[in-house]
């Protein structure tokens, strides 16, 4: 990671719902995203090593939006800080201890990573079937 990435974050892409939240997170695990503000996973999620998901390639974000979204979900260009896991799949077990289960139909593209902090920059697309 370069000094520039440490300061300004890495360019990533994130899918959020039309209300600015985590579209597939169950109640009690949702994060509310805001433009130009850094957000982090809820404390108990971060303590379980489950952080915020984002895509390192725009194509993966577009694919995810088109294959896992509902009307109004949005793809945003973002900045991500402190990549901590290569895949959210390896972390889902920690949520089972808290009786949280993500829908089994979520298909995570290969370019999905987890970051300790994410900031929305610019909306790229909105899902409209």
C-alpha cells in the first residue's frame, strides 16, 4: 500500500440500498453510509473480524448490482481504508455465533474484499430491472 492510499484510501466500489444502508445485512447489523463520511462496521461485527464489503474492480460492483440487488439499490465509487480480509465468506461463521445469517443467494465476486472504513464518493448506477 502506498502512502497516498493510506491517506486518501483505495478506490473501491460499494452497493448500498436506496436508504444508504447495507442492502443484505440483517437488522442489528446494518451500517448507514453517507457521502464524504468515513464509516466502520458496528463494534460487535468488527470485534468478530467482519468488516465492510466492497469491490476492488468496478466490473465486480456492476455484476453484483445486476445479480443480487432489488429496485433502488445503488453502486457507489468509494474510498476504502485498511483492507483486512480477502473475502467476506471466510468471516460469515462469526455471525452465526450471534444468530445472524445472510441470505444464501448472495454471490460474492472474486474482487470482493473487506475494509475497516469506507467513504462514499460518487453514485455510479442505480438498479432498475
